[in-house]
């Protein structure tokens, strides 16, 4: 008999985290490109290639780390810190990105992932964390608000996807 699907059921799931490694890239790429094709969670319009995904999640600076989000050893998504701007004055600021598989949403995994990445950020000298979110992505906004982030910016009609002009909001948390 096969192993039970870790994403089945409505209860909470206990997530584990480990650094993303090259063998994760095909599954991470598939997850990201699903968002590219079907949502405004990312403003990428065309699916990305493996080499581009590698550059997005396996950069050189270990402070800006990417982690696999695992539930019972199955990849549920990934969370990362990315450089906000390429200037030294911003060295204590990072952008937080979180992507979860659809079947992993609503089970407390996002909350655990943000809690984990905030701990990593604090231990690596970050002060401000920013989440850049399409304004229509209410589930992400609700998650970041729940975790203590506050809206610090609202950019009107700055992105175009699916033949629509989209607003972007930025949520911030000081850690």
C-alpha cells in the first residue's frame, strides 16, 4: 500500500524546512510556472526556463536564502528572501516570497513558512521584510496581515497581465 497523500484533509500540517538544492529545481519550476500561467501572484507572463529559475532561487549570497517547504517530506512549496535593491544601504532589508502548492494552502503551512523565514532573517541581520503582492491576491494579503505585516505602499496600475492593469501593494514587517 502506498504512502498517504500529505496534502489530503483539512487539518493543520506540520511543515519542515531545508535549503533548496538543485534537485528541487524541476518541481519548484513546475510550481512557479503554474502560477505564471494561471494567476497574478507573479508578474512573469511567460513560463520561465530551468536556468532562470535556478538564478531566482539559488543565488550566491547565503543571507538571501531559499528553502523548500516540506510536509511529510513532500515539497509543499518554497519560501525565500531576496535582495530588495542592489545598494548597500538596503543590506538589512529583504523581500519575502512564498509559493505553495494549491493543495497545501489553507492548512497553516504558509504561517509556518513565514515564521521560519522571519527567524532566518533575524539571525542574519535583517531588519525590514517586504512582501510585494498583487492587490487582488487577497489570500496572500490576509496571510501577511495575520503575521503582523502592515501595508506601507500601494502602486496603482503598475503591472499588466491577462489584459488587465494591476495594482501592487507592499507589506512590511520589522523583525
